[in-house]
């Protein structure tokens, strides 16, 4: 079972309702307000709920306006438990990409006189993949430290990470298809029709990736 804590706050009168309208909280159309600022340290793991109750029960809930925000902070930060595992994972993924990028860049500079265009294409894809991993790590780190929700609307850091992911998936698939056609390995060049087919499939890849992202956004909206 989760912990339980009660905070009771008394409302104060702030004046009469405009025009003496009925249905305002209190007698005679008077308006009341209660400023609530409280925090609670969870002592046991479990489902935590926040409930608001009007006392006395004679006050109609339809005549009460509730504004404000509620935040839940875990020992490691603001990220929900289902998202926290992404933070170290994206950090490790970025570090792995960075190490590989530095090593590959060193080899490119060392053998730049003997490189094929395919090697530069691989370098470009590696740059995009490294930037995508970094963007996701920064996005989860920002949400964990500041408390910005993942959805909805999506914060700018998450949108930028999604854009990098979209580009990374598209160019990676296009490069894989290019290698499968033998470009730069068995064939020095491709025919015009093959380039056209490659461009068409790349656009189809892009559309499929956008649909996949849209599906994930829809699921995030339902959860959020």
C-alpha cells in the first residue's frame, strides 16, 4: 500500500460575485479562494494518488475552479519510471557512436587519397547517427532535470530528437540499399534508372518512418 497524507486548507473570502450571481461558492454569492502549496515525501513504493475534496460537502463542485500544477519527482529526477531506462541507454549509445566516429574519422583522414565516395557516405550517415543519439540523450536528460513532460505538446528537445531520428533512419536505409546494389564495391557507378529507383524507395522509406513516428505520437497522447 502507498503512504497517505492529509493537508487541510481553509478558504478566505475575496469579495462578492459580480452582479450577485447565484452558484458561486459560499453564501450570498460570495467568492472564496484557497492557496495551496504543499509537498509530500513518499516513504513507501506503490501507486501514488492525489485527491481533492471539498468540505463541507454542501458546496457544489460545479461552482469551484481549480487551477495549478502537480509534479512528481523520483529519487533520480522527474522522468517516469518507464522512461528512465532510456537515459543511461542513450548516453551509452551516444558514447559508442562517438568512439566509432572518432576512429572512423581518423582512418578517413589517414587514407583520404584512396577513399571511395561510399566511404564519405558512410561518414555522413555516422555523423547523423551520432547527432541523433546525442539529441535523445539531451532530451531525456532535460526532461529528467527540469520536469518537462514528454507529451503533449512535445517539448522542443524531443521534437529535434524525432527529426534527427527520422533523418537517420532514412539515410541509413538508403545507404544500405546503395551498398546492396554494389555501388563503390563491384560497380563504379549506377544507371540512371537505378538512381531513380533508389530515390523512389528512399521517399517510401521516409513516408514509412513518418507513419511509424505518427503511430508512436498517437500512443504517447493516449498515455499522456
